[in-house]
C-alpha cells in the first residue's frame, strides 16, 4: 500500500549517530511515511541498533547487503519504496520534525516533479534546527544548483520513469542523478524551507583525505554527465555549468596513483577525456538574454587549460619512467 513519503537511508558503520538520525525521521509530524535503511555491510553495531528500532516501529524497514557503496544502497532502497515521494537522508544527518509534512504539502500544491529546499550545516547539537520555517514561499526553479539528493523531495514516478538511479560507486555517485533530473523534469520548484540538518562530520567521506579510487569515481561521474548532456543536446543553467567546471578543477587536483603502472593508466584516461571534451561547447540557458549563446565559462576554460598542462607533465613523466 502506498504511503506519502519513503525516506531512504544508506548506512555503513553509523552506530554513533544512527539512533539520533532515525529518531528525527520516525518522529515526523505525519505518520504516513516509511524509513528504508540499507545496511551496506557494516561491521559495527549499526544493524543491531536498527533491528531494535524496527521491532518497536514497523515503519522502519532494514535491508542488509554486502558493501558496494551508497549508490547501490540507494538504488536498492528506491526499488523497495512505496511512497508517492522519495527523500534521501545520510546516516548522521537530521530532518526538522515537520519537514515531511511541509514538503509534502508544497509538492502536492505545486505538482512538483522535484522540490528543492535548503539545509542547515551544523557541528554541535545547539546548531540543529528542530522545526522548519513555516513562512516559506515556493517559487519556480532558478539557476541555483546543488548536486545533492538530500536537500530535495522527489516524485517517485518521475524518478523511476526517468531512471534517475545513482551510479553504483563509492564517491560522486549522486551528481548524475541530480543533473539528469533537472534536464528531465517538467516542473521543478524551489522552497525557502530549511528542512535538512547536515552534520559537518570530519570522519565522513567528504571530509576525509580521498584515495585514488575516489579520483576514478569522480572521473567516471564526469564521463557519464558529459555523455548525458551531449545525448540530450541539453540547455544548461549557469549553475550546472559552473559546477561542472569546478568538478573538472577538483579532478585535476585529486589524489594520484602512487605506483608507476597506475600513473600511466591515469594519464591515458586523462588524455582520452581531454581529447573528447576539450572542444565541447555547452549551451547556456539564455533566459536573461535575447537568445541562447554557446559559451565557455571562465571556470570551464581554466579547468580545461589546467588539464592540458597537467596531461603534458604526466606524458613527460611517463617517458621519463619508461627510460
């Protein structure tokens, strides 16, 4: 039987904060929700904590799987979801207690495929927002862009019909889903509701020193994103283009492989990427202009120039190593 909202929570070794997170979900001001937790092979007591909660409140559904990353976990949760709408919450973050109620009302009133809200970063408990700002105003989608799943409410039929599933990798797994949604949706709206409390956790993957495999994940995400844009002949907002330019710049400065074989492999991948996209033009949404224009943004140009310089250095190092 369908419920109003399915909240999908990928979890991995989350015992420190999981009880607090789940409490913020199950204590929402509407009851007609389900919380789907996908345990991605945790080796701590996360599964035990969730099992105990599920025996008290059957709205919590626990699914266990082998470790394969948050993308695969979310995809599994989406396939199990019964809600008219989907929400995504990370295992150490918190929802405002009236978030589901207010977002559902706004999505229904505006028939949104995608409703984009705002979030509150916090470090200490006294920075957490308990209730949303009820004086919100829903407006049509603007060029403002965030590559996150969790600051949005998603119509499930829209999500599944357009196959907005995550890349099944450990890092940069969700940006393709968001960009594809923005390119596909007929009705996107922004709300001024600050409904999501994002924990600035120094131990999260976003704040840890990244490994070489994360570099490859970022590159794969960009590959898929550019191919998506090309195949759709899409018109992009400046927000998305600037994000892609910055992503290219971050990729340039991501961790490199430490051994000779991987250095050569990575250099070859960079070369292929450059040759494929160095002359690529992005059509910018010209809402404020008389017509749409093909342009490179400064961040895009800077990223490409930096890439070319870096590839040149890498090629020289390969030849040096080969001698």
